[in-house]
């Protein structure tokens, strides 16, 4: 099987990596992002050349899409990031496993905070991947379960099913697909559902995510920023925020705030709150 990994990186830029080398970089959908400016290899402005440098930096620093891929980490990179919130959920026991996607492994069941952050903390939207035995072995040695070690397929619905079969009872799952989110909510009404990687999604898909997710990242989606006015119970952050859309999502954000050492300002205000900077242009 040819080693090939396709991700949608900063600004939903499609990047193809083969044998540890960036071989193709597409056109970004947006021009700037305040979060991307703070990356260890900053992307400012968002251009194919800057995105390629960032991805090459990730390959060099933690082995993304290569057999050297590190899979465990315990450091927070942002306060309200998806992996950071899910780490907190695992630490407090409000969830007991996370279903997420990993380059070189596909859908993974991660039962520890370190595995969740190691996989998801610096990962962009994964579109397609192929199995890397060393990465799969590292995940399994850390207590994770690789759902399809032969093909490294990404199937979050199967991942949640396998999570329950493995004995977990309070899983969380990340998804970038509205159709998948709807199916997950229909089959497993009690899961913690986190919508990620949403830049440029359609209005109909935005409505589905708003109606099904507990936590949702609007990224540069104009539709989600607009729809959040009707549904969001709590917003974490302003430039690239997370919206808590249900009580369980709200409780997880508050839990993260409770255990954080970062100074916080809390105010009763209509949502969404737009910071002085956010991704541009919204699309």
C-alpha cells in the first residue's frame, strides 16, 4: 500500500504527504487566522508556501505522517482546544474514552489524556491516511485501540461502537462530518459529540452540527457564527472559540475553567462574542 496522507491544514488547505515529504499543497480558503499566527511555525498570512513550511515543521518536530510520529503529550497548547477539553473530561471522569482520528492509524479509541493530546493537539483535519505499523504499535502500547489496523480507515461510528464493546460507557467523539454527526447522535444519544474542522461548510450541514453537537468549533464558518446566536449556552474564547450547545458541553468547558491556572474573565453577555481578531474572511 502506497504511503499517502491527505490533511486539510490551516485555512482548510489540502496537503498531500508521501513518505514523509509534502508533495502537494492546495489553495487556502481563508487568508488569516489568529491561532495560526501563534503556531510554533507561524502561518501569517495563509499562503501555500507558509502552510507547507508549517506542515514540514510538524513532520520535523513530532513526526506527523511518519513512523517517528509521537502519540503522547500532556501539555496544553490552547485553553479551550478540543483535545484540551477532552483531556480534562478524561481526568475528571466525565468521559472515559475519546474516539478521534490519527495519521498513520485512522480511527483510534484513546482512554488516556496523554494519548488524546498527543494525537489531537497538533493535528489538522485528516482526510485520508494509510497504516504505519510503528505508529499503530505506539498507540496500542499507550493503551489505545486502533479500530482498523489493516487499512487505517476513518469511521467514527464504528469507533464509538467498538468503544462500547471494549467496555467504556461514557465516550466522546470528534467529527468533521455533519452526516456522521447526525448518525452518531441518532445511534448513541448519550455520547459527547464534538464538531471540528468546520471552515466553509454549507448552511444545511451547519444546521445539522448545531442541532447535534455538544461542543462545536466554528473556525471560519460564517454560518456557524450566525447560527450560534440561537443555540450557544457558553462560549470559550473569542478569536477562535468553542461553543457549548448543551448542558453537558457547558459543564465540560466550566470544568476546564475550574482547573485552569490561566486568569479568566467571565461575563453575562449575548452570544456569540466576536473578538478583535478572528479568521478572515469567514466563509
